[in-house]
C-alpha cells in the first residue's frame, strides 16, 4: 500500500477547507452548501482517524473527475430552432460506473449539477451497490411542451450524451423533469445511434428492460427509511399528519405509501402553490391526482378545485400543523424561518425525499431542537438502489417480481439506516445524528477504495 511521504496528524479545519473552495467557486452556492454539510462531520472524523491522514481526501472528493458540457440545438414541431445547454458531471468512479439522474429544468447549471453529483457519490456508496456518482441534465424546460417537442429535445440531447455513457461507464436515470416518457425517448435514440440494446439508462419501461418498483422506489424508500427511524422511537404512522411537498415522482409514491400505512397526508404542492387536505388524502383522491399529474400533466391547483380543498397560492406546505414532514420537491425549499414555524407547529421529524431540500441553518436548528432529521443521501437512496438492481437485471437478462424488488428495497433502506446508526449514534444518549451517520458511512467506503486504488 502506498503511503503519503509526510503524514499530517491534524489536517484541516472545516472553515480553512471551505474558504479555499469558496475562493475557487465563489458563485456555486448550492455546491458549497452540500460540501459544507458533508465536511462539517467528515473533516472531524478524518482528523480523529490517523489512517485517513495525509491523503488529501477532502480535496480529491470535492473535484469531479470531469464536467462535460455541450450545446443542444433542436427544432420544435413548429419549425422554430432552440439552443439549450447540456451537461454531464462525472463525479467519482471509485466503487462502480458513474450513476446518477438527468434533470431538465431551467435552473440547471454547473452549480446545481455539482451539488447533486457530490451528494450522489455518497448516496450510492450507502446503497451498498457498486455505483459511482454522477449527475447531468439541461436547462431545457419540459413544462408546457408537447410530446413531440419533448421527443425532439431528448433525441438532440442524446446525440451528444451517448459519447460519454455506457453500461460499464456511466448509466444516467431520471430526476426533476425526466420521467418514464423522457427516458423512453432518450433510450430509443441511444439504441438508434449505437445499435446496442444495453442497460445504459435506468427507469426504462418494463417492456424494454425496466425494473418493477423503480418508479415507486424513491418515495417508498423514503417512507421505509422513516419507518426504521420511527421504530427506534416507538412511533407509528397510523393517524399521523404528514406534510408532503411536490407532486412529482417522489412525492406521488411517498404519499401512496404513507396512505397505505394509515398516515394522513395533509398537503401536496407544485411550484405554484399547495393543496391543504385537513383530513388527509384518500386513496381515491390519490388515484385522481396520479392521472392529473402523469396523464394530463395538470397542476396541483386542479386537485384543490376538483375536491373543494383549500389552495394556498404561492405558498409551500410548511405553515400547516403536522407531525412529520416529507419535502419531496426541490433543493432549499425549507428555510430557517420555515423550520422555526414547523417546530412551533409540532413537527417531530423531517425526512428528505428531495435532494438538499433543507437549508443548512434549518438543518442545524432541527438538530439543536431535537427534531429527527434524515438527509436525502440516506432517505432518498431507494431510487438509485433500485436503479442499481435494474442494472443487475439487465446484465443477467432477467426480471424480478414486484414482491422481490420491494423486499430488496426494504432490506436496502434498513441497511442504510443501520449504517447511519453505526456511525451516527451519540454516546451520551444513544440518539442518532443521521447527518453524521450518513455522511461518515458514505465517506468510509469511498475513502477506502480511493486509498487502495492509489493517486489517480
Ligand atoms: P419531478 O419532476 O417528478 O417532480 C418535481 C416536483 O417538485 C414537481 O411537483 C415540481 O413542481 C416541484 N418543484 C420543482 N421545482 C420546484 C421549485 N423551485 N419550487 C417548488 N416546487 C418545485 O421530480 P422528482 O419527483 O423526480 O424529484 C423531486 C426531488 O427528488 C428532486 O430534488 C430530485 O433530485 C429528488 N430525487 C429524485 C429521485 C428520483 O428517483 N426521481 C431520486 C432521488 C432524489 P412544478 O411541476 O411546478 O415544477
């Protein structure tokens, strides 16, 4: 085993490290936030573990292996030409091929994709499956576009992206704005260009290599993870009021699982507003919402109108009284002042379905006030875990049943929870700091692989 020539006993403080990174990337606020949250627990861990000294692990982990950006020119169905930016951030490949979603949203830029790619590295490590971390996407806005336009854009995007991906190299999936429809068009184009029918994307349709439970996996997984947290506290879902934000893929299936477990989902939302359902959403209302969102591509306001619920225009759900919160929409959707209000309203646990939906100050507040808080890299890892199992099924040319995949998802979420307890349990009262647990558990596996593979 190689060793650094000069082992430093105490390497960094978090602020020293972050200052250098802030100088290098002053405008990348989301990326800096994600790195700071991680380093606040990992740098002290490195400092107290000499086996990690001197390898420059923090520096090596925060720089992506490469950041690919490209122009996407495409013509809409009316003949108008559009130009978008496309990206793939291949962050870390130490424990497996690059793996992570594609996001189509007007806010996509290097900052957003670096934050997501960085988180993905440690999330994938936590799943225990052999997957490196990546993220990609475009500033293309699918909202209001026709199916034809979506297809044309996806084809133009893949015409460039295909050069950098492959089943043993980099396997993208969905994220905001990229669901089954987009993955279908992207896959069709990949196959057309390369003449290969391989597991190069996950989230595929069932008829061409997709896995059962993949659409449900992130939302179900977050609720399974919450179940593990609540078991430790002796809490139950039955009758508990839950705030859910978002009404996309993750929110939809978190809501379904919460309803199945007897919880009362009192809110869903989109970027225009929130629907407030005081008695909790019923199964029938959920089914109506699924058609509204996935077939008619409608807005959450229509759910409120149809069932006579209160619609809180321009508002997020965080002012509503509830027991638990499941933010499932987007980054930084819970501010410090939202967190103050949630605590006043009696929220006892916050479980992230989205990536980094809670601002760092609010995370600290939840921690200090004893609100149970699960970071997305642990609680929303179910999606990528089942993507990993989709890759396995593709390689083995077989498909597991719904029950088999759901059982594997439960096992993986339980295992991630166990890792959080292992590295995050506090000696004084045996409470679990899930931020500490998830980040250190994710780090250890990557760091050990990185050290073993030499300076590359
Ligand atoms: P979708 O595109 O299916 O849904 C996103 C939802 O969030 C929509 O309801 C959308 O509303 C809302 N939203 C998006 N941006 C904003 C905003 N700025 N303010 C308020 N609401 C907003 O995406 P997913 O459900 O797939 O992803 C949601 C989150 O979960 C993201 O953070 C993603 O990174 C994370 N995630 C997703 C995984 C997956 O498997 N899909 C896996 C792990 C994490 P509107 O329609 O108005 O834009």
